[in-house]
C-alpha cells in the first residue's frame, strides 16, 4: 500500500500530461503551446467526423502525448541529424532536404528511421499506460506514425487497421504547424497532397473545409478555455510526478535516475534542516522537474567533452528559464516549476538564469541548488568522471567558502547520508516480473547508454552473456527497446 508521504506528491494526470507535452514541444523545436493547440484541433476534427465520446477523448490525449517518446530517441536523432531539435523541427515542417543526412546513414532513410520510431512509439505508449489512461490512447500512441497507405511506422499498418485517432492527430498536427509556418493556403495544399497517403482523404476534406474557422476560434481562446476543452475524465485522476522526471532523463542516457536522486536528496536535506512537510514536498517536486528545460538544448551540446562556446552556454543558461515557463502551463506544478527554476542559481549571483543572489534565494531554493550540484558531482559526465564522495564534499565546501552555497545547507546535505527513493503510484510490480540480480546489473548498465560490449567489460561478462540477459529483460518487461525498458524498470523500482 502506498505511503501517505508518497501520496502527498501525487498530481492530476492532466497536469503531468501538460508537463510532458511542454517537454515534447521543446524537444521537437515547436512553440510550447503546439501540443495543446493540436489537441484542440484534433477534438474539432473528431467531432466533425462524428466520432463518439471515447474516440474524442483518445484524440485529445494522444495529441497531448504524441511527443512524449521524443526524449527517448533524442540520442538517435542527434547521431543521424546532428541537431536533434532543429532536425526534427525541419522534419515536422516538411522543409526541403530535411532528410538528406538520413540517406547518408548505413541502410538509408528507412533503416535509420525505423528504430527511432519504434523507440518513440513504445515509450509514448508506456507513458499512457503509466498514467492510467484508456487502452485506446495507449494503442494509438504505439502506432502514432502509421499511415493510410501502409508506408508508416513502426508496423506498416494500413487503412482501417490503423486506429482512427492516429489520423486525426496527424492531421491536426499538420494544420497547426503548416498554417503557422507557411500560411493557411499552402498548409491546405500540403495536406491535400498527403490525402490518402498519410491520412484518409475524407478527413483531409473536413480539415480543408473547416480549418480557417477552427484556427480563428482557437486563436481567440484563453489558456483556461483550452484546458477545459481538453480535460478528459481519465486525466482527472491522480498520478505520480516521478514519471515526468523519468521522461526528462531519457534524453541523455547518462542522466538515468538523476532527477529522482536530486529530488530525494533535496527532500532528505530539508528533513535534516527541520523544514516542515509542505516544504519537503515542494522541494521534492521541484527536484523531480528541475530538468524540464534541458529538452530545449541539443544533445550534441550536452555530450560535448570540452569547454562550451559562448553561444552554447547561452542555450544552457536558458534551461531553468524554460523550466519556469513550464510552470505557467502545468496547473498544480506551477509552484514546483518556479522553485525548480532556481536549481542553478548561486548565493554570490554567479548562477543562472536570473543571476539571483543571497536575499533573492529562499532556503528551499538553496537546498535544491546544493542538492543538484552534490548529485551531479558524484555522477559521470561526458566531460569528466564521477567524483568520489570525498572529493565532491571537498569541492562543495570550497564552493561554500567562496560564497556560492549556503553553509548550513551544505553541512546538512553532507551529513544526511544516502537518500531513499520514493515509490511512485504506478510502482505496483506485476507478479510475473522477476529480474535476477545480474539482469538488474545489466539493465542498469545499458540504461545509462552502455553498449553490450561496454556492459560486458564493466560487469566482467562475455558479450553473449550480456546479450542473453538483455533479451531476458526485454521479454520479462514486454518491451523491445532499451529506452522503454529503462522507463518501465524505473517505474517498477528496479533502477
């Protein structure tokens, strides 16, 4: 049975969905209201097509979660396109030659895109399941890139085999993007060209007939009115915010588990400082979501081994800004997102994005900033090895002596010991899932980006033994990609 302390952190599923939509929009190079607008347009299309209430709910939920798998394949897009964010923005806008780099990959376009689509669909479907949404939403997301002509992904289903909301979401997304980028007339021409290829002509005809009216009506709506239209009965239930943290961390394999650890460490430090339960919960939630803005920065910058250029640093400095902006869109997470945006501030004013100092930093912000630094120092990064606890503590004390961290907070942090992770609401582990200790070791290694060979070296196993363990883990977790295995195992408490 879930503890009262864990239950205190629960949030509305709708707020978690909106946070994931915000992360997805950043990851895909879109305005941060793109998924909300797409969902509203998908609802209009579903209603115009005579879809029943359940189908309309699926269209809304799938639109909001359409990009929830895009952190999981960001590394693959970065390898293929160089800039995972700009490259995917070009893909969605159908810009000329956006796919040219993919044709140069071994096997060409299809061989490159197929596994990326599989990762995306599997993860987004798993997200819907963890949120407790209807099975129809999960199924739609697992086939979100299928096409009417059977040339879509990941299963190359065709026509009526494809869940109808897939086409509604695709059309709504296209009209939202194309009309914004190219204007309505060209948008409708592009959609007509995709009729009976990407989606059925009858739905494209409905969009052609009503798009202008729908877009004008949408532009006149206030955010609260859009929320009211999009909220489904399933999204009124509660869920655990840990899912947001896990999706954030999928963007960079070496970040697996980082956000949860920051949250648990910060909450433990608050308890040692005798802050009340409400303060502990605020800091815990803020720790979980403090990396939302990381989705706005291309993977190539995060993986850079050397010193960042000035322009690259400007992008990194905006990470907490985007986290703060997410709070304006995520209902009950607004307070946590605002606090989370102070994670990289420093007492002497040398932090970012505000360069806030001393009096402008409340105690909760000081705890979060110190916890994030403490966990990061002891974690491996592309530009350095993980520091030992002793070396990390020495550096934290040196930074404190220079006026960057609060001395009382750092003392409490270093004296707190290991933080105990919390079990999220969706942590209930199916009785059939039993992973051996060695399988967990292998899963932990590959979840952090290690290849089979690298995991074999790390664990002193043969590559064939590692491969056998990976196959066993995938079979037990009922998934076929490392990203989905990581997400699902995190939710089950294996990682």
